[in-house]
């Protein structure tokens, strides 16, 4: 189906259906049954539902079975009134309607006059009895009271047991700055982020946010919900979690907050790897919100402003050559007490001089070098919202959000470099909505949204500029290692100077959403449609010498020599060269259309049993670039072809008809014990950055050079064994890509079985089993490896001196959508609603995640300990996922201290209003694999050192994890650090030209323990004005949580590297204190 025909289909659908729905919910539902004192239903009863905050009301009539249902209600506090002739009127107050909630409010009317009113005040039941999805709600008191580091509200998702922060993920571009969220064992790019019904995911599909590192505006959030398994049919384009946010609006009373949060290094503890004194740190976050009526009961406004100003000095730890190594002196692999001398290539000496000497020798010619770096961050965030209730049947709202950020930080992957990365971002969102009550049972909701992300990045000079110049390359150069920055410090730091490269990205998303909800007898029907237009405009200036780190998975676009070890650097024997000999620029203007339809029926079969039945269909056009065509290979041995991709050519998701099924069974018809379950099929469309990988690209306007085994330092000199490839744009291509014409869509089947039990009126427990099976997951690998011999035992042998299968090309990247994953989890959650000053929620998850690879096409996020897919051999690579977290416990609490009982005014103000809040996180580590570190098998695959595993040492019988430690003087910290996290003696170097037999992800990395605490004093200045003082402590007990250790095992000489198993960083900060004042009214 073409886009033109699809648009006609959309228009007809809108005309016939009046409206349909997008895959989000921004409202709640109140439903129930009206009966008399004998239990008989009362048909025809009049139900009036009124929002106490805004005065908006809705009136409806109970059906013949006494049932009523009011969908699409704005969030807020409600009172519900039921009356019928011959019965007293009953009023239920204090019904707090939260995001996506189906609050069941039942009435038992007593005989009497209608004028007689009986008022009952109390919350709706804690357990939902009509929905089967697994979700968690963060209520307003949790958002207001819990300590949030950097006040970024995406962290609220981590309160769910099977959602966690993937701290081993490294950003490799200028998008996706907020913490990376892994939910249900799925990759960090497989989530959806919804604000007021509009998808705000950034251009990579990662957690949105500014360059400041999070999602600002927590003061503007009213409700926050996380769906983690078996979403209804109105939700799509996510395999992990759906994160929904509803913003605050104005009410009939003026309300607001003015606040400032302050941090200072004088109040902080020293990080383990910091020098003797704590590095300077200043952070100020300040702003305010204001909301209220313009016209009572009709027109309301809400506005906010928040700013961040931060100066932070961090200690960076990298590996550099020792003084002996620079002279060619290395430990003898056969006897570490002796040394070997390697002749130093004179051409290398000037470059070696640019490496600073390490402060701590780790052996094998490397050591740890620590140095400070000053990070500067600023952000300005503002939002405005207007709500208009035109009548009892029609309402509108509009919201605009503006977020400007700037950050100067170390260039990712460039460890020894006077250049920093200056990143700026400007994010904007516009949302418009109309809700129309057509009849008492038919409601239409229309939404339109526009989201723009405009990140840009350029290098920023911070110190002296020592030039690295390679002959005949025309620009500044780089020296990189095959397992450098990407492995979390497993290799030598990259050395490089770059001219000022520039990258700018304008990502625009246009969204049209329309909803219809219809209540018919026992059926609550929904039909929905969404149309989304995605535009991604990227301009990259590939200047001479643009930094590129081959060890991190990015393309070598600048003048970069890549070495496999320090010894090879000393000898002047690079593995490869890749460079741009003249300046070039490349840009893309990607375009994608997404259309989605769904139907959902929540069928109340009996008063205590509900079926959730749905189906969803999605239509996605191919990723098209309007500016230029592409060169592709149909297969490894195909002929390069140039073609123009067009968005009108077909549907990449033609089979995406996805059923959803669920049930909710109130076992004893009292709302206390509810059994739920469900099954569904879900998709993650290649909308954002992944779309780039459905089309190969080539540089524009530059002359490229790629070489295997090149001469150093002049790569243009032909030497024996070298393979040089030149490319003039328009006449050839250095690399190529093999991919299907129409890629598959990453998909998953999800199922769950859940039991919710009410223990007391304010306490519940949930026991759940959740599972998902991912298929058609995306990844890539190097197909153009060296020729090899298949052996009878299924292994391969790469003989010395062989060349690539297609020697006229460099790496040929093959993209496939046939990788699989599996996730199983048991979770237990105990929660108590805030009552009598105590509220808490505590969860535990026991889970297991396996897959073929945890690295997708979006290599802008790289897991430091995860191996890259080795030439697509899934049968030898399946194992624990890099996202596996076997045990996780997360708890949060609020405790309001008893108020002072005395009569003294001053003492009462001082001793009353105290509150304690906290978040405790306990979780096991994620898997890792020791890898060889160089191309021992002689495959010539990209990042071969990160793909090749060692042999298991049959003579080693001890634990692979090392219990040994060294004195705390190693880092000057307060706790001992592991000298080696794992013992390299448990592994051996395989025979040359062969693969090792160690399984993938067989070791588990360091765990994580953290406790954040807040002490709050609320002082009532007047009846409506309060002053809050907050003392927040992050990592209260100053627990040192280690990052993943260095994975690299061997030098090219066969010796174990000095960095093997060494940890050079922590995964969170040391104890930090934050003070805050908030004036609320």
C-alpha cells in the first residue's frame, strides 16, 4: 500500500469512525454497580461524577444490570453521587483518579427519600478488578517526597521491580542523555515515553532528555505510570516498558511553588578514585510553578520554569603506557620476574611522548593515569498549559514545553585529549487535545502533537594543542586500540587531536491521534487510530582528523591508526587505517510514516470476571532519504547497486496484526483477591535512529582511504601485506552493507499471571510471573571476514596470510533481524497506601534473561561488558543476556513523625511537620565475558578482539572470581578495591586461527547497593502557605559500587594484560548532600 492510498484510508476511517485512538491513555475511568440493601440491582439510577478541583461534572444512567461506566475522565479528586426514586441519595467522596486507573465505586442504596443524602468519605479500592496489564503507579506523594538525584523524573520508573538503570551503557553520540532504562530484559531502546498522550521519545528511541542528563520538570508531573507486561491494544511500538506521564493543570484555586535545591562539594564524601581532596562541585536548581483559574469552572492555566547551573570536577581514570613500555621493555610472558625488550620503531617515538606516564603500574606495560576534568552544565526548562471547559460535553487543553541545555564534558572515548565535547540541545513539544461527550455512552478524544529535538555537538578546546600529524593525510590524526574505551578501560586510552567536527540533528515528529470510547451494556469498547510522521535531518561535517574510536563501534571517519596492543604500537605495526584525506560532509534527511489501528473490548462477563480482548495493526513505510540515494549489496557476493529509497514503496510491517488477551477474576467478589493473566504480541518499529541501519550511507564530498596492515605513519605508502582502498565519492565505496530489502520488525510475545491480595484496607501484596520471548531482534556483524576452513567438529580455522572474502571492500556490514531473546521473572510487591503517617512499597524480582546478542543496530549505546556478534553464528553465541539481572530489590517509604502535642506555638512549629523518606536499591551484577583482546583467530572482523573468547583452562579448579584485594591506598579511598575482579589464570589463549571454548557471559559483574534518604520539615506559615526544608542524602552510607572490570585478557605477545580484571571506576557517586527550600501555596 502506498502512502497516498494509506492517507485516503486514514481519511475514510476518520469520517466513518468519527474518531479513533492512539496508543496512550491520559485519563482514568470510574465504574461500578448500583444495588439496594438486599443486593438487587437498581436500574436507571442517576450517577453524577464531579471533579472537586475544577468543578467539571458528568451525568449518566445505570443500565438494566445496574452498571455504570464513565471513561476518559480527567485526573483528579472526585465525588460520585447515586440516586433513584424511593432511595436515599448516596455521595462517595475522596475518590482519587490516577493515570489509567479504573476505580470501582459501588453503591448500596437505602430506602428513603431522594432528598435524604448519605455521605461516605474514603479512597476507592486499592486493587483494580477489571484490568490484566502489569503496571505500577507512582502517586503524587511519592513524586513530592522521595529523594530524586538531579530531580530527573524518569528515575521513578526504577521503583518497579523489573525495570532498572543499565549503568554499563555508554553514550556514543549526542542524543539519549537520560539514564538508560531496561525493562523486562529488553534492550534500552525498546521503551515508549508518553506525556499527555504524545510520544516524546528522542531520535534514537532512547530515554528522552536534554544534554543536562535527565528529564526536567518533575514539579509539573501529576501522575506517572509504568506498564511492564501485556499492555492493552491501544499501546504499541514498545517491547520493554510504556512510561506514561500526565502533566499538572490549573484548578479553581491558585496554587504554586517556588524552590531551590543546592549542592556543594564541601558537603560531599570523596569518591574512591578521587585524589586526597574532594573535587569542586556546585549545583543549583531553582524555579517555580503557578496554576489557577482564569474563569472559574471554565478556563484554567498552569506555568512552570526550572533552571540548572552546575560545575563539576570529575576524576578520570585511563590506561597509558609505562616508562618501560615506551622504551620497549615488557614483562616476559613465560616468567613475569624477567623482561623482554622489543625494538622501538623510531617513527612511533614522537607519538609515545604525548602519553602521560601512569601513577600506578598495572604490569604488562600499562598503568592507570588519573586526572581531573571540569564539567559545565546548564539547562532552562519551561512549560505552559491551558485547559478550557467549553461546556459539560466539550473540553480542550493545550500545552507547550521548551527545554534548552548545554554541557561541556570529556569527549566520549578520547581519554588523553585537550578537546572536550560541547553539546547543546533544544527540545520542544506542543500538544493540543479536544474531548467531546457525544452521548452518555460515546466519547471522542482528538489529539495533535509536535515534538522537536535539536541536539548539536562540536569539539571544544580546553588545553594545549599538541598536534598529531600523519604524512600525506592532510589533517590531525588519532591513535586508537581495538579494545579501548568501549571496553570500559580494557585497553590503552585513545590518543587524538581533532579539528572541530560538527554534528547537528533536527528530529521532528508530527502526531495525529483520535479516540472513541463507547459503553454498551457489559462492553467497554475502544477503537483507535494514530498517524505519525517522523523526520530526521542530520548534518555531520567529517573534517580532517575527526576522532573515531574503532573500539567503541563507531565508524573510522577520520585519520585513525588502530593497534591491537601496546607492543604493536611500539613496533609501529597498526592493524588498520581509516581516514578522510580531504574534508567532507554527509547528511541525511530521513522520512518515515507510521499508521496504527486498534480495537479493544473490555467485556465484563460477570460482575467479578472481565475479559480484556484486543487487536492492533501497524503500517510502517520504509525509511527514505529525500536528499540522496544509497549503495547496497543484495548479498555478500552481490554487485553494488545505487538506488533511491522511497517511503511510498511498501509496508515494512505487513504482518503486524497483533492480538491481545487478558482476564481479571475477582475470586470472591469482594475486591480483595484478584487473579489476572494475559498474552499479547508486541512490536518495536524502526522509527528513530534504527532507521538509519535499514539503508547504508556513504560520505559526501570527501576522499577516503582504508588500509589493512598499513605503513606507519604514512598510510599511503604501499608495503608488502598491505591492502589499500581509495574512494572518491560517486565512483566507489570503501565499505558496503548487506541487508534485506524490507527488514523484519523486532517483536515479542509477552504473558503474565498475577495475584493481587488485599491484606488490610491500606495494604496489598502482588505476586506475579512475567515472561517475554523476543524474536526478529536486530543486530549487525562483519560478513567480509578472511576466508576460512570448516572443520568436522564445527569449528573454523583461519590460516595465516589469507585475505578477506571480498578483498576489494573493507568491512561489509551485514544487518539481520533474526536474533532471539527470552525473559522469565517472578516478582513480589508489598505496598501500603500512606495512612496514619506511614506509606511504603517494597518489591523483589528474581529473573533470568538470555539472548543471542544484547547489542542492536543502535550502537550509539554500547554495553561496556557485552561482546559483539561474531559473524552471525547465533548457535555459538546464545547465553545470558548482557541485560540479565538475577536479583533485584527496590523499596521506598514515607514516615511522618508524630506531631508535637504541646500548646506552645513556637515549639509546635519547630517539633511538628517532620518527615523521613527513602529509596533502598539492592541488585546483583550484570554478566560479562573475558575476551582475548586482539584478532587471535585472524578473522579481520571489525572489533575482532571483542568477539573472540578464550579457552577454559582445564588445569584451573578454583573460583574464577578473585577474592583478593589490595590496600585502599590504590585509590586513596575509604574501602578496599579488588586487585583483579576475576582470575586470568582460569583462561588460556586458543591456538592461532581458532576460536575459544568459553561461553558468553559466564561471569557476573559487581552488584549494586544504594540508599537515598530525605529528611523534610514542613512549616505552616499560614493556612495556605507552607515552607518546606529538605535535607537529601544520596548514597547515605557512602557505599562504593564498582563498575564492570576490564575484560581484555591478553596482549599480542600472549601475556596477560596488566589491566585484566581491574576496575577503574565506580557506577555511582559517593555520598552527596543536597539542601532545598520550597515555598508552597
